[in-house]
C-alpha cells in the first residue's frame, strides 16, 4: 500500500479478481456486497474489474464482510494453482471447485509459513504404464498404510499420512467432482461432498494417485476419459479401494449370488456401485452380459436388509483432515490464530463460540514466537 492508504497499481487487477472470487464463494451478488459494505454497485464492479484503486479502509470493510483476513487477498497462489488455471484442459471448468482449491492451497501455504503444519515424508511411486502397473502401485500404497487387504477405513486420515490434505465441501451438483494441487511438500485435494459417499471415496482415491505419482496438479476426475494417465489413475483408485483378491473372496463367500457379493463389496469397502461392478469384471467374475445387467440394477433397501449390514459414509461435508484440524486448534490455543481465522480454516466444522480456551502466554513465550509446535 502507498503512504495514502490505497492499494498500489500493481496489485489492483489481482486484488479485484480475489475480491470477486471471495464474493462468489460467499454466494453474494455485486449488488448484495455493495449493500452490506456501503459501497455502490458501480464501485464494486470497477474494483473487481481492476479499474478502480481500493482504499485501505474499504479493503478492511470488504474483507470483514467476505470473512477473509486482509492478508489473504495478497497471498500469492501456489505455483501449481497458477499452472492448473492456465492448463487448457482445466480452464473454464467448475469455477467454484477451482476457487476452493486456490483458497485452501493458500491457507495451507499460510499455515506452513506459521510453522503450524508438520513436515511430511512424502510417499512417492512411479507413474503406472499399464493397468497391471496401476494395481501394483495400489498394492504398494496399501502396504505403506499397513492394510494390504480388506477395507481402507477413514481414507481422509490415511491420505494425511502421506501428506495429502483432503477437504470435503458442499459444492452442489454442478460443482465438479474433485481436484488436486501440490503445495510445497504436501498436497491439497478438494472433494465435492455433494456427491454420493462411494463417489466421494473414489474421487479421493483418484487424487491420492495424482499425489503419490507426483503430479503438480490434476484436472477434475473423469473429465478426460480418453486420457491414458487419467484412465490408469482411475484403475489405481479402484484397486486401492477394492483389491482383486478381496473381490474374489467376496464372490466365494456369497456364492452363487454374485449380486449379493457386489452389494457386500459396496457396503464393506464403501465403494460406488459402478466401481464395484467394474472391479468384479476386472477380476473375471462376471462376463460382459452379466456385468451390464448388474451395473444397471443398483442396490435397493431390500439388498441391504438381506445383507444385514449398513453403509458407513465418509467425507460427509464439511470435513477437514483430522491432523490438520488439530494443528489449527493448536495454533489458536497459542494465540497464533484469531478465533475468526481458526473458524475459517476449519470450514465451519467448529464455530467461533465452540473454540476452546486459549492459553495464557508468558513474555518469554511471546519473545520465542509463541512456543514450539508439537
């Protein structure tokens, strides 16, 4: 900012873009933002277009209305976010998903700068060159998780073990499936929590593939079905969630009722019906005709009653990574984050009034930078 308290010309265009994004994410029109901020509709339009400088007081007022700290509007997007936005395969897709990815990536970078996030030893795999290679990669990651077979419970927490912070947020039916970007030595995945539970888990498994294969960023799941990389990562995701050996075991358990075996696979492994049917076919347990018939008849309440088991959904929005949540609360307790900022970082999983008490810090603690992070 210059000495007169206005934003310098070099930042006006980018600042206007950030304000427009924050307004759209808040679900407000320009007229609504103008009304609550006491700025005219024309003024808001010019600010967002980058044709009008913004006074410091005006920026503070807009930041307060849009529930963003002032410094957030000046934080640079991580390089992977910039690259993702310039990719023709990504540009023009779900604007809300794109904005959420950018928003959270900048928050993660901010927490890294504060020293509030742990250092992760990233688990890296060579990108697969075949479906068989994708299955082997999935097996390698399962062994790293110490779950070589059987259901993977709490995929969000497992992802965090390898440095992937996965957030499930309500984005609506038109909000895309999921997206991924790398941030320093970690990664960020945003999952559309509006989707059904099986699809949410599959989308996260897909983004896990991009993370361990060291892609800097990824387009939305399923956007390029003819793309070999996306096809192989889809194969990786299916094998990660339901190994072929487990699929065969279920068919043996429920023999000769392949349909009930498929229902059990969906419930126990928390996988979408489409993915279950595809994996049964991959395992050679159904032929093409039987696969088509099975896929066309998703499970009903009768199937679940007959099975005698219930689906346990994951990634119910809003959901933040568990260790991430603990770190945000730790930073808040030690007064490195305000209550409002902590609630923002927790994406409404806790309100300001629900936050715990902050610790009293000594002068020495303040001098040392609020103490060390566990």
